[in-house]
C-alpha cells in the first residue's frame, strides 16, 4: 500500500500492535507515446533489474500518471532510468 502520510500510518500501526514493513519505492512518470509500461519494463530489463511489484499513482497537482516500483536494486534502476531520460520523483515530490 502506498500512503500519503507514511510516518503517521506507521505510528498508528505500531500503536495498534499490528505487524508492518516498509519498502523503498522508485516512482517514475509514465513516458509519452505508445505502451509506456512496456518502455519502463524494457528499460529495467536492459539494466537486468527485476520488478517485484508496482502500483499506479497520480503525482502532483496536475495528476501526472506515474508508476511506483519495488525493484531488486533501487540504485541501479534509478540510475539506468534517469540515464535513459525517464522522469523520476523524489519523496519531496510525492509529499509536498
């Protein structure tokens, strides 16, 4: 689950004594053109980075379509996607 206020949610889960885990996610804007998901997947395949799971997101005031990805190697995936010109979002972009 992707949360808008993860710190508060974590506090609530812990106070309720519920088991919880946190994962770092890579958030990439869907590129223009045909088959944007395929473009992202092919780019990560080229870097030999596996995708564990993904969530669709709307980011920013304009509601840009994006994909939150949990990948096996976050740094390699982020570097490779950025090198190929994909737009990546930081935590500050997601929680202004």
